[in-house]
């Protein structure tokens, strides 16, 4: 099965990922029951799951093992992937030095867990986790935030994430959902009034710039488990997200 078609990584990137993981784990110690998958197969199964969001049953069938084996290898490897690729995940404060960031929030959907009503987003009319994305004017992605409950609106999110000291009016641009939080935003129409011409022109220019962040979010969500409903247990989301974020920046930054 071609590596890039199933994992989104080039052959060179996949080989590097496997090598980094091999440095961190003893996959088959030779004691007890041998692993049903080689380390390379297990890494492929894990990254394939994140990239395609096909069911564990389907991946198991492709690799001639059962679903429980795939579930175990994902659980075993997602944290290792995060650790192995940590150097590729940028620090936003460092990235913002001398650059202008474009900011936006997005929802990564998940199943509707009855015991987690805080995940429901009124804006998106579904459940999920809220993330903040920051990209520079040249299109380079600089940040994908840790998850917050889906009900968290953008203005509250950057406060809770501690981003207000980093994202300011002189170095960042955002939409109206961020008014009053720091970044430069479009003008909001006053109650019962209209914007003057220069304010309308300013808003138009801001909106022209913001396309870069929408493209960055769409690119991140080519990891299908971040685009379609996350189906594993709720408590696993954060660990899985960290692995996907590390994989995404690795893909962008490892030539």
C-alpha cells in the first residue's frame, strides 16, 4: 500500500518517523507473545487512522489483524509520536517575532457524548473541540492551540489559552469574534447606525487578508479525524490531537 496515499507522508518522512519511534520504544522484546504487527506496520496503522478516519475494523482487515490490535497500537503509539516529533511543533511567541499573524478559531467535531454538554457549539450546531489557529501573511502555519470545549467562543478562547499577551493589535489580525481581545479586527456596525466609508474599506481589506487562515485550517483538517466526527473515547481526544498536530507540523517542516 503506498505510504503517502494512506498516511499523507512522503516515503522519506515516514521512514524518519519510524526511525524516531524506534529510538524510543522496544517494540518486540522477544519475551512473551510476539507482536502481531511489526513496528513499521503499527506506525502505518496509527497514522492511517488519523489521516483517513476509517474505522479500526477496516485498518485491521487491511493488515490481517483484528480491531482490538489496531486499537492497542494506536493507544501505544500516539503519545510516542507526539514526543518523537515535538521539535517540529512551533512556539507561538517565538514564531510571532517580527511577523504578523492571522488568527481564527475552528471546531473539530466529535460524537455527541451525553455527559459532555459543554462540547456543543451553538455557532456550529454540533459537538466538538475548539482550536485556535495562527498563520502568517505568507501562509506559514505558526500555531494550533490545545483543545477547549466546543461551546467556547473565540474571544474567550484566546483569553483562556493565554494568547492575549502574544496576539496584539500591532502583530495580528482576526475577525469580529475577537473584538476587544487584542488583535486588529473589522469594525462592527453600531446599533442603529452605519459604518462610514473608510471603515467599510478597512473591513474589506481585513477580509481579503483573512483567506490565508481559512486555507490553513482546511489543510490541517485533511487529517480526517479532525474533520469528521472523532469516534474514539472522549478521554483520548487530547492525546490523539497532540499526535496529529505533531504529524502536521512534521509534514510541513521536514523536507
